[in-house]
């Protein structure tokens, strides 16, 4: 498989966390989720310091019209979903198609852009965001699928967007879907690390990046999902006490 390049800022953050906890010579499983970095990933780090990214994120187009086409291209059901979504939300689709029209045909693997695309296809506003941060009794499960593409294993961001569109067509509240994205990403991070442990012998788990530091729902869901391996799991010091420290 072709290896994913690692942004320097990701390496610096991971090594800083390892140094903080005295783990620089340890074998480590890593989840690096960042809104600001151009690339997020699941990785393994050897005791000699070699970081091997194993799963990245699907590069998504920056133009809204291209984004819709990308979702439609997933399989034979894609065009029908986009047609139903367009019939249900014509004004929203017009705004999506207009988004980024000044850009060329560019793509981004950034988790920040994936989350932005999620907000775009859901038509989120400030009230929806506020409600997503409050107490929610019922959540939904969005698609978190890993596929092989371009000689790499990657999280298929297109399928996550398709899942959100389906829930919107089904009249699931936007704030419920938005919160579910972070909960499902937490499940994905934990599941991906548990699968990594089958092939890599590691001593500790590091969950690094600004998203783990700032989003309590993502951090807490990941923490709960990593209780069973009985390994030490560390989060950034900025994370809230409920989601930080060693499990």
C-alpha cells in the first residue's frame, strides 16, 4: 500500500504528547484528528520514532457542485439519492451548487473541510449548532466506512455525506445528525485503533489533534470505545477532564 505523507504539524503534536507523558520510546497507536491540519489519520508509531499512517480521509472537492457529483458517483444508487435530495431541498441544493464556484477543480483531505461539507449539506445555522451542543436523547448512526482507493486505505467521506443527506430526506432533526457525526467519528477512531492492535503490538494509545482537544463528544466517545483493550489512552491536555487522561 502507498504510504500517506504526514504533515509536520501532526508529527510535532504527536511527539509533544509522547514527550509530555514520557513515552518517546514506546510503540504507540495514534489517532490524529485535526480541523486545522491538511491531513488527519490513524497511524502506528514504532519505538524508534517512525510514524506509519495507515488510514487517511477521502479527498473531497472544494466546489459544491463537484461535491454533489462526488456523492452521486459512489454507486448506482447515488444519482437517485441526489435527485431525491434536490426535490426535497431545492433552495439548499442551489446554495450548495453555488458554493466555491470561484474555485478551480481542487480537492482537500482535511477533516476540517469534511466537517464543513457536512454543515453545508445539512444547511446548518447557529441555532442548530447550539442545539447540537446541548443534551440529546436520541442519536443516529452515520456511515463510517474504510475503503481501498489509489493504493491507500481511506475513510470514505463521500459515504458519510450520503448518510447525512439520507437522514435529512427522512426528516431527522439537523442538530441530531450533527451531534451524531462526532459520536460516530469517535466510534470510528476507537474501532480503527482496535483493528490496528490485531497487527501491531503497541503499549499505549495517543489521540492527538485540535479536534480531540476541543470536542468533548468526539473525545469521550473515543475514550469509551477504547476501554476494552486495557491500554493507557492519552488525550490532549486541553480536553475536558471527563475525556482526558488515562483510561
